[in-house]
């Protein structure tokens, strides 16, 4: 296993986000209000997939346990997107306020 800051962990994330910072492009700066809207929408979706309210007890195709696993996977992907959006917003703020 390669050396990492967290050597005690056996898990290595496949996320391309670890160890890298998304590059902020000039076009992102003009779309800050859109990025903030996307940020709010992602927060709403992440919350909705982290509750049991989305589960359907009479679902025919997926058991409750399977639905929980699916929701957890969706939430993980949404969190990765949120990191990209959050970092982009912060980079823009730092560029003009920093």
C-alpha cells in the first residue's frame, strides 16, 4: 500500500477529488450565482437521500436494505459533486476577497 497521510487506513478512495483541487476557470467566475444555486440543490438532494422518507416499504424490485444501499451510493456521488462546487465557489471568493 502506498504511503499516505492516513497510513492506518486500509481504504484508498477511487475519488479523483482526493489530493487535487478543482481548477477554477474564468467562465466559473461569471456563473457564481448558478454555482450557488447548484450548491443549494445538491444540499437538498443529499439530505433527501440520507433520510428514510425515500424508502418504499412495498417496493417490489428492491428490498429496504437494497434501497438503503442505493441511496447511500447516490449520496456519495452527490457529495463528490458538492465538493467540486463548494471548492469552486471558495476559490472564486478567495480570488476576489483574498
